[in-house]
C-alpha cells in the first residue's frame, strides 16, 4: 500500500523505535538493541512492512557521517597526530591477533581458505558507532580514555579502507597497485584541500556571519557533506572525509556551537542506521549460521577485551583505562558488514560465511552495548547514576 513511501517508512521506523524502545527500557535493555530488533521485525525478512530498504540504508549512512564529523570538531590537528602515534602499535598488533582468531574459528567450522581469511578480516575491526555512541561527551572530548578509543578506531578505519580497496581490485574492479596508490595519495590531498578551504573560505565566512545561527548551521552541514563527498571521489570513505572536515574546523571559535546544533540531526539518522541493520538481515539464514555465529561472537568478545588490555598496559596505560577501552571495543564493526556483503556479491565467499559474519556482528552489537551500559557511563544508561551525556 504505502510500502515505498519515504514518509511511511520514516513513520514505521520511528514509531516502531519508540514502542520497542519503551519495552526495552522496561526490560532494562539497550535502546540500540530495540532499533535493530525493530528493523528485523518490520523489514523484508520479517513482517515486510517496509518493502525495499535501499533508500533507508543510504539515508541512515548520513548519521555515521555526522558522528565522525562531530568527533573531528573536538580534536585539534596537533592532538590528533600525537594520539595516533601512541596507539599505532596497539592497533596493528591487536588487528593481527583478532584476524588469527577469526581464521581459526572459520577453519574449525569447515570454511574454505578465502572464507577464513575474510572472517579473520571481519574480526579485526571494532564498531565506530557503538564505541562512540556509548561514550559520554565528557570522556569523548575531554578525557584520555576517549582519545585512545578515537585513535584506535581511526586507524582501524584506515585498515578497513585498504581492505575494501583490495576486495575491489581482486573482483576485477581495477588494478591492485593502482588502487592502493590512489588511497595513499588521496589522503594528503584531502587533508590539504580541507586545510586551505577552511582557512581561506570557511573561516572568513564564519567570522563575518557568525551571528546568523541558521546560516552557520547550513554552512556546517554543507562543509561536512562536501568534504565527505570529495573523500568518496578520491577513493576514501565518506566517514574519513567527514572526520577530516571536522578536524579542520576544530580550531574555529564556532566549533562548539556547530557540535551542539548537529547532535539531534546525528541521532535522527543513527536511529535509521541501526534500524536498517536489522531490516537487511535475512532471518531465514539464522538456523544455518547460528552455531558458528554464537561461537565466533563468544570467542571474540572474550579475546578482544583481554588483548586490548594487555597491549595498552604494555604501552603504559593504567589498568583501569586499559580494561575500559577493551570492553568498549569488544564488538565487531559495521565495516565487517560491508566486507561480508561485498565479498558475497563478488562470489568470494558463500552465503553461509557471509551470514556468519553478519549475524556475529549484530550479536556483538547487542551484547556489547548491553554490557557497556551495565558497567560504564553512557548517554543512554538505564540508571541515573550511570547516565552521562
């Protein structure tokens, strides 16, 4: 009837999220879990009330872009470089360890070599969405815990981009070395463009019209999406572009106002993001992949906190910080979903292997967000004592 109407889809998403969110709070569950469950129930593989979800997925991706943009707005470039230096070793060693775990789990369930390698690759990353969404603003922008988490996630995102480039090249989409060279060259080009554009165009405009808040709001959004789109044209991810755009504006006196004014917009699209995750999962595959997905989820969520904790302690971090970072980064990443879908479309892995990755990712989202809410302060904690925005 109205299955293809955008207004109807938004109505279903937010009404469903409100109803299930209410039930989740009474059941002492995470709101993020209710969004994912709502997508699964109302999507094409559930009650099929939404119909096609392609437009919803595209729109929901904007929430991720705004999340990274707001993150960059609170990081000065000099501070960012220092953070990345401190966590490079931790990120590389932990990525290798998690990849090995994924390969071993895949091999133990009889998957082929290519499938095991891709399962290992999926295990490498932690979720930018979960890691940052459940981190209070005070920690995210003003404490060392937030700095460590941000730098690890950024380095992981760069590794994920390289991996997606490799997948594209292996599937016949281009020359491997040429694609890698483009990525290596694109990043400094993007940084240079963002720096000079902010200094000679954006900053003067902010200074001249800063009293007109509506204009500042529009200019901030245009800048964010423009840099994100430029990054995509250069072969990088829109998330990386948005982050660099945010860092470029971080030294502006107007950065705090921009960050506060864009928060509701970010949350609007992030609800759609989690809802679309649930809506795109084929519930009919659960029976075939449940056991390996449960094992994969359990092993990773036991190993990741331990590995991060050991490596961060080795680099001189306090036991308390090392433990908290490990717990907050214990899940699999949304990048892993992209890898699973791209590899399946390219016939590099079977549907069973792809859905093991997808179901494991969703399970780690659910378990990790719930565990973090019980143990650490979050903006959506159930108890007033643990709720920090």
